[in-house]
């Protein structure tokens, strides 16, 4: 299936054009899923001289990996400060530092290809939706103290000069968030893996997976892979492929809008060179791309509205923050599905010898998928048990077959919590 219509597919480099599997092949490791989790695992394996085959139902980067917000930085979907409470400070620091190492590895891997992958500007501002100066200051101080971050507190006056909305209060700058063309990045990673020997097949869904003797037997529409080990990296698109992994995956749809070029009107709303997000549970995140266009992300839903309707919904969301932009037109809007675990942390581990999973990256997967791929590749190639740092974050049942309904209920409950916090803290609304 072709890439969906999005800012990324409209501006991407050509796909890798891998063929579908038509024969029976043998390999050491078979990876199912060609998003960043699967591709990173493949790349990690071939860099360690382990042969692998990757099967992708559609095209590499077709899922969340090639259509996301493009924010690349440290951290997880779960708040780092919350992690200190659930697993303790030193374990949380260890987990967080793995995402820092992933960011460094990503920069190394894209060397020489920055022009097509990195987009202008570095740094992102998180603006508080709530009148809670001391809460924001506390967050900044604790992140800097515990995780050696270099967050910079921005008082509300400075936020207001940069983002011309009455919605925000104080905030902070995370100076080193990168911005990527997510599809070009996924394609580059896939090309790197192929150059080093990974065999990638597109248009090749794994339909049936079982054991034949001591090996995995993966059946696709026109072929078969026999492998010593298998890695599942299907995220929110896993469907019913694997009972336990499917039941532990909450597929959550989320959406992005690209506006028309705004010219001088952009300055009526945004004067900052930094990407931005707010700090609600169900937040908006956005950045300027192309010809002074806003790439505006947000919303979580069980329903995927039709393209035209989605465009209107997303423009209205944008106008609820920046009403002065009334009249602007959305150029294209699209959605993607994230795979969430109940604990909002990645699920990285082994079900039984030779049966691995690398999933659950939620809304923060650009760097963490590199980390997941490295942990699994190193475990397979060298018996490295570092992946066990994710043992506390297991495969909890997420309530399937009611997953999407539960996602919607969770989203409404998050919205309710945001509204309660507004009424508790904010005086101006
Ligand atoms: C709209 C949106 C905005 C986001 N913004 C950001 C952001 O700014 N920064 C950030 O860090 N993260 C962001 N994320 C999250 C990030 O994109 C994901 O966490 C990450 O891409 C997950 O990668 P993945 O490989 O696990 O999953 P995916 O990229 O979804 O890949 C899974 C792949 O598995 C394939 N597959 C499924 N079943 C089979 C099968 N049976 N056989 C073969 N193949 C199969 C699918 O076709 C798919 O290509 C966003 C996500 C969305 C949807």
C-alpha cells in the first residue's frame, strides 16, 4: 500500500522499493514490522554481523514512524519524574540515559544525510496550560538535578512574547530537541540496514507464525521464512497476530495538520524559533516547516475522521489556541496509530528463548526505538542482558477487544483531568 497523503510523503525521497517475498528463505533472525523499531533492530543486528530478514506489510516507515511530529529527544511517553517514583531514582536515571545514548547514535547514523533528514532549528518549548509557576519551576529543577538535563525556565512574559496566545502561562525550553523529516529518516535507516546486509521485504505481511522443529516458521502470502529467532515490532498495527503481544497493545490514533503557507501571518501567532508543545495530558505539539507552514499535532481518538473532516477539526483546534489566524486553510491532515502499553513505557523483552518483542513506544518513539533496537540486537548477538532494565514494564493486558473504546475513555478521562486542573489553578478563564 502506498504511503498515506501527508506532509512527509509529499516531500520525501523515493521509497526503498523492496520487493515482496516470493520464496522460502532461511535466516538467523526474522523481524516482523518495518517501522523504526523493526528497522533499528535490523540495523543493530547487521552491524553486529547477525543475518536478518525484515518483513513489512506495507512499506518501511508506512506506520507511525513515517508520519509523526518529527520531534526527536530524550525521554519516554511516561514522565521521567514519575519513573523515579515507580522504579526509583537510579533505575529511572539508567533508563533515561539510554534515550540520551540513542540520540547520540541517531546523530552518528545520519551523518552526511542531515540535509534530507534534519529540519532547521533545534530546541522545543513546553508551555504550561495551567497557572502553576511553582509546579513548572519544580519540574525544571528536578529534571536538571536528577537527569542532568539543561532545561531553562521561561516566565510567562517570555512565553507570551514568543507564542501569542492567552492559553499559556510559564514554560521551559529544552534546548536540544531535534526536528526530523520522519519518513526520510526511516527510509535512510532502512537503506543503511540493507547496505549492511539486512534483507527487507515490503508488501509482505507475516500472516501465520509457528514452530517447525527448533525454528520459527513465518508464513507470508507468497513465501516462508525459517528463522532461529523472531522479533515482533508491529506496534499499534499488530492486530491479532500474537495473542499476548496484541492484548498488551493499546492502538491509539492521533493526528497532524499542515497549514497553508502563512507568510507574515505566522508572526501574528508564533515568534519563536523553537518547536512547541503544551503540558496537558492531551497536548498539542507543533513546529514551523517548509514555507512558513505550521505542522500542528494533537488529539487522540478511537475514530479516524475522513480526511476532509479531519482537516476542519484540526484547523479549529489550532484556532482555539491562536484565534488570530482565523481564515487560514489546512493543506493536508492525516492520522497515525501509536502502540501504547498501560504503563506508557516501551515493552522490550523476550517471551521465551528466541521470541523477542520491541513495541509500546507510544507518542515518544523517534529516539526510543533506536534504544529498543540496540538492546535487542545486543541481546541476540552477544547475550547482553541490558534489555532487562525494561523488565518492570511488562505486557499488561489493556482490555482488548475493547482497546479502542478504552483508548477513547482514557482520552476523555485525561481531558477531564486537564479541565479540573484548569478550574483549580487558572483564574483567567
Ligand atoms: C501522528 C503521530 C505523531 C507522533 N509524533 C512523535 C514525535 O514528534 N516524536 C516522537 O518521538 N514520536 C512521535 N510519535 C510516536 C512514534 O512515531 C512511534 O512511537 C514510533 O514511530 C513507533 O515505531 P514502531 O516501529 O514501533 O511502529 P510503526 O512505525 O507503527 O511500525 C509498525 C510497522 O509494523 C508493520 N506491521 C504490523 N503488522 C505486521 C505484520 N503482521 N507483518 C509485517 N508488518 C507488520 C506495520 O505496517 C508498520 O509499518 C508520533 C506518532 C504519531 C502517530
